[in-house]
């Protein structure tokens, strides 16, 4: 019985020590929107309008574009293999506005659109923005664009 008491005490102390080692008393702070948008390149994933997937109406030359946001407020758009005419490739500046609810770019990502996007969500893997845009031959409509890494 004398041996059992110290062994159980040691086991109890050891289990407490092991369980306390697994806890992170200082969890990493959530990434800022700037950190999320600049951590990797972005490529078109899908387009939605009125609850419908309208990706088929998005020209192929827009779908393969790659956007890069740099944390100093600059960025580039690469047209990749399928180039639009006229091309939208090149450098731009960007900033979050209106309490980070608007993503403002100095140049539109899409012909027929503007440089201002309403920010719907921004996560480690997805950027979702919306904008009133004209995709010919359709009239102007609100389109929600999802980009992914």
C-alpha cells in the first residue's frame, strides 16, 4: 500500500503536467486582412449572380488571371496563357477602405468592372468580393467573385 500511494501520486502529477503542456496560453493572434490577402497568389474560382453560378459567362481570358497583392499596397495581374484583348495585365495599387469592407484597386480586374469591390469574405484560402459588372451581352448586374489560392 505504501508503494501504491507514491506511484499514484507520481501518475497524477505526470498526467497534470502532460495535459498542461498541450495548452497554448498565448494563442497566435488572428491574421489581419492584409496578411491574408498578401500571403499567396489568387486565381478565379467561380462567379455567382442572383444565387446562380454564372462562371460560364465569364470569359476564359479572365478565368486564368493570377493576382498578386503585396503588403506595401502594390500588386500585379498576370494574364497567364489566355490573354484578353485589350489586356488587363500589369501593376496596380490596392487598399482596404471603409473599415476594410471595400477592396479598392487602382485598375479593374475585369473589363466592364471598376476597381472597387465589396469584400464579402477573406480567409486563408478564399477571397470573395462583389461588384456591379457588365459581362457582354448581359446588362450590368451584381456579381460575386470567388478567388482561391
